[in-house]
C-alpha cells in the first residue's frame, strides 16, 4: 500500500502526519484552541471572538489539508509527490523563521511551536534528500 | 472506481460514502448545529464530547469507502460496517423511544446506508461463506500476529469493562458529568466495540484484511492526535481520562504495527 520504499522517510512522514492532525484538531475545536492560545501567547486575553475563531479554525483546516497531502504522499510513487514535498520544505522553513521571530519578540511564551516547526523543516528536508527529489538530483 | 464496472455498486457506495461524510462533517466539526436539530439534546460538554467522537467514527467508515475506491470492493469492509450500522439503528430507535421522537433524519439516513451497503455487498458476487485461512490472521509474521491478538484482547477488555462500569467514560473524566444522554452515547460506543470485535474475529479466521486494518489505523491516528492535543493543552496528564488515553495509545501501537508489517501485501 505504501509506495515509498525508504523506511526512514515513511517514519518521518508518518510522524509529520500525526503532528499535522494534532495541530489541526488543536486549532479547529474551540476549547482546545482557547487553551492552546492561552498556553503559547502573551497577548491573548482569553476571549475567543467570532473573527478570531474563524481565523484560528482556518489555520487548523490548513494543517488538516497538509495531513491529507502527507497521507497521499505515502501511498503514491515518490515522483508524484516531488512538488508537494518541496512546498512542505519551503512552508516549514518560512513557518520556522516566523516562529523564531515571534519567540524572540516575546509574543510566544511556549517554545514548543517554534521547536516543532524547526523539526518539521529538518524532517521534510531529510525526506526530500533521502528520496532524491531535491533540485539537481537525478531521479 | 471501486475496480468494478457495475454502476449500481458504484452508486450505492458513493451514496453510502456521502452519508458518512455528511455525518462526519456535521457531528465532528459543526457540533452545535447538530445539537440544535434535536430539541431534547442538552448542549453540554458530555454530549459535545460524544457527538465529536461519533463524527470521527464516521470519518473511519468513510476511509473504508475511499480505500475500496482505489483498491476494489472488499468483503471485510461489509463484515464490519453492516453490523455497526445495524446496531446504530437499534441504538437510534432506543434513543427515539426515550426522547419521544424529536428527529427521524438520522434513523432514515442510517437505514438508507445499511440498504446501500447491503445492495453493494450482494452485487459483489462473492460468497457469504468465509473460508478459514491456513494460519491464524492469515500471516506467519509473528509481530503482526501479536499486534492483532493485542487488538482483540484490548477490544474484549473494553467490552467487558463496560458491563462493570457502564458510565466509566464519564466517571473517569473530570471534565464530564454522568447524564442519561451521556450513558446512551456510551452504549452506542459499546455497539461499535462489538462490531470491531466481529471484524477482528473475521480476520482471525479468514486472514488479515487491508481495508479493516487501514480503517483501524485511520481511527487510531485521529484519536492519538487528540490524546496529544489533550496532553499539550491540559499541561499535564491528570486533567483527562488516563485509562482512555492508555487504551487509545495501546490500540494505536497495535494498529500501526499491524499496518506497517502487513501493508506490502494489501
């Protein structure tokens, strides 16, 4: 069923799948989203307005979409996932930079999201490299 | 699609999938709207907790339809889903008898899903007699066998535990209260538990089944993610139901082990 033959990549993608789902549920479901924002943010006042709720849910649905994409990556030949994996590397890199900046500014109280985004960037880069999909590599 | 040219099978499974998708979306992600459809439902934490749970169960059913869409119609899927949905009908009828009958939409749609699944199963042209596999679970992989036996034991323990502590899911969780409606939801989950045991016994006899193992993993990945969310947001391990978290974690380990050891043969 799984078409990717490199076991390390399968493990890394599976872990990424679980964590994307975790972040999806954390943002989509209201009670979790409030607790999450209270835990990580220095500026959140505990009041979940309708606008904020909609925006946070949207973030959650993006995580859900990425989780579905990672699942698809696992069950198709690696060549079909090349662009998606490159997007994941770029997206996780940009996210890591933003999270580092937030943490340095003091807006992010808990470093966990920053650490996870950096680990995500490293993990997706390793997968891209191990599958021979990075730019310049002959498939 | 479904690796068959039979339009009736394709349409039946598509519509059954649509029903699963509808309930997955509405119960898991628009719980308030769902509760509003039932005037006798209390919009409390216990009911919301169980309704989301039932919604996620529907995602698992839907994943089986997707699996068959790519891999072909699979007998194991029906061995699990038909009893699960028939028991759901019994469960809904019991709920309607208690409430006096405030909304029949769910009952009609679940009956429709059973009809659609049954028609698709009959159109498969495969026997209803299930030949015994050469070895238990149909594999010689000791680790995978251990994981599948582990799943069976775990599900049996969960079933037996229900009879000793029917409201355990609420009593063991400090965020929930024991209510009459909550008790009925717990009964519904026990009905699903029975269907899972039927599916595992089917695999014990006829050999492991790709659709069922994949559906099991989909369910466990979702619930494992929620366990992680709870740990992350509760800032500790003592603000939830540790027994449930343990059962989900064990189930996840068994399910993932069976899947990754056997997936090359699906």
